[in-house]
């Protein structure tokens, strides 16, 4: 639909005022919006036209209007300004991510918690791997003569460790020899290839040595198998209660329960349309019944050759889309740079904090 510039400005004024106040917006409030120099009577006529077009709704008998899902969609597509992250926001994000590489699920869990704190909305983080993940390195650490720790790192920088207890005593030279065999025979292999290599080794190794090799290799295969599963985390679910739309527990409980259930969370939108790094689903555009009155904003990030992920924000349709998309885009870019290049994107131009991040 094609709107006049005046109608677009009035729609933008109503959306942004409603985002800020959570109250139906009347003509007097619209008249105070920068750039509008028309009478309240004219504004009321334009608001009536926008309502007939399905871009605004009139709740109950209130004289004010609220945006409809179609109104939000037009706002996001055409009217929304670009939000500039503050220095404080970028420093907080970088501080959360600028850590020594650790287990992937812990990193994305931390990212979701920080983004939720910054945005005041629930956040979900998803990561999914392919069947092509391989082991990049295996380290064996002596604990005592009857125990050692195996550390396995995949080619996507996922690190797992496990403590093993053995009946026969082990020496440090024996453990070093075992590590040499593992790193010369099982690195760079997929899960199926590791299984075949282990079977082949059974025929040419002493039973005692093979038993130790099998312990570590089977652990490595468990790690690769885990990489095929989708990792899902949710954070900040109780932030929903801070928004007027969810002050009623009857309204909030179904969505909170959905987000809290790991299996349901894993079914949150996990892919974006081809060629898109950012996607916004508004109200009924979400196919899941639990999300039909919410908006979901998602951004994708690249973990490495074998894995990609999605980080998303869930909230009322009265969401501050400009701020959410700016923060989400920066977060996704940060994750991609951290996993792929070991670096973080720069802060805002000038290094100054132009406004309060709240």
C-alpha cells in the first residue's frame, strides 16, 4: 500500500509513541511529534484513514489508536530509523564475548543472557552443526596413576573434557604414547570415519592399549555426535513480566512456559530466509500458536565451517524494533568475528557515549 508522506509520519509517530508508553495514542500526543505541524482535527482524520487501511486498531472505546501487525510491518519495512549503539552498549557486549574460547554452548548461553539484560526481552540462542565435524586435537592429562583427563577439541572450537578411571596403573610416558597414537590416527575424521578407524585398530593393537584408545575415541565420537544436535538456550524469560502486555500471569504464563521448555525452545525459528542475516516476524507471521501475539527478531551468525547459529529476541509486538535490531545485529556480528577470526567489531564512531543505553 502507498501512503502519503503525512500519513507515514503520523503512523511512525503512533508506533514510536506506543512503543514508549504502552498506552493508546491520541491526536494530541501525535501533534507533539517532531515534523508534524498540522491540527489535531486533521490528525484525527488521518488516523481514521489509517485505521480503515488496517494499519491502526482502536482498542475498546478508547479515543486512541494502537498499531496493528500490518502497521508494525510497514513501520519496520519503511519507516524505522537506524538506532546507533552507544559506547556503553558496545563495551558491555564486547566484555561479555571477549573471553578465552571455551565450550560453544557456554559462550552462546552467556551471549543470550547479556543481550537479554541489555534489551529487557527474553532471548533465545540456537546453534546447529552438520555431520562433517571432526576432531582437531586430543590432549591427555595425568591426574594420578589410575586416572587421567581427556580433552577433545573439534574443528569448530568446541572443547569437552572427561575424567577416566582405569584399573591398571599408567605412567606419564605411557600417556604420552597414547596421545601420540590418538593424534596421528583419529584427527580430521568424521564420526563415521572414526568408528571405522577404531574397528581397524582393534586388529593391530594389544588388548590393554586398545582398551585405553577405545575409551578416548568413543568419548571423541560422543562429542561429534553432540555437534549434530541443535544447541538451544533461552535467557531472561521473566523480563516478559516487565511489559504491560504480560502483567497478567494468565497472559504471560503460556509464553513463559513455552520459552522455558527446552524442546519447545529448540523449535523456535532456527533459520532465516536465503540471503538474509536479519529477520523480523510480527504477530500472526509467527506460525506457532504460542508466538502469535509476539514479535520475534532474529539474526544469524557463523560459528565456523560446520556450524551456524541464530540469536533472537522475543517480545510484545510493541517492541522497540530499531534498538533491538541494532543490538542484535551487533551481537551476531560479534559472535561471527569471535568464532571465525578471534576478534570483535569496533565500537561506535568517535568513541563517545552519545546517550543513555536504556
